[in-house]
């Protein structure tokens, strides 16, 4: 990984902390769409569900992640 794309240890803590608030399926969908950059259609196809299901799970996951980032003590680290 190039130097400008490396994630600090503090960022790792923040990410782990935020993802810990998700259900297994929310985490799976969130990672597929946000980290692996799959479209919602492609994620839905892989998971065998409708696009709307992926969209709802992603929306719930984003709300949880954003809330956790805003309130977590880890947000003050670094």
C-alpha cells in the first residue's frame, strides 16, 4: 500500500469500533458496498436477495456506523 493510503492504528480502532455495532449481515453488506465497491445490484446477486434488501441493510448500517463514530471515545483518539 502506498504511504498516503495507509490507515493509522487510531483509524483501525475507529473502524473496528464502528463495525462492531453491526449485525453480521449489515457488516457483510457494508463491506461489500463500501470497501469492495460492489454495486448494490451485484451485492444483492451475491447474497441472493433483492436490491431493496441490500439498500435497507446498507442504510441501517450507515446510520449505526455514523452514530458510533460520532459518540465513540475512539473518535477522540489520534
